[in-house]
């Protein structure tokens, strides 16, 4: 499985990114593996602020089910 980068969007105190998921036989223009949504929170680190993973969800578009 391969992913393609997408821009990050701020939703309140969280940063969310979504990626189309590519299966092995997919072409670049036709991802069929679903969508992955990753949610981060900006937290204070030792010397700077860091993005901490809060949760991720994989949406399977073919079956319209949410897999976790």
C-alpha cells in the first residue's frame, strides 16, 4: 500500500491530514484503497512544539465501512 501527500488542515486545536490509499495494482490517477485520515495535536515539547498523533481512521470506500 502506498500513500500520496495532501495538505494539512487545522480544525480547532487539531491538525488533520487525509491521504488516498493506493493498492499495489492501482494507477496514479485511480487510488482504490480508501482514505486515511490522521489527526494530530500541537503540544509543548522540551525545546519546541511538536505534533502528537491523536488518532487515525481508515475509510474503505469500496465497502463504505470504517475500519479501525
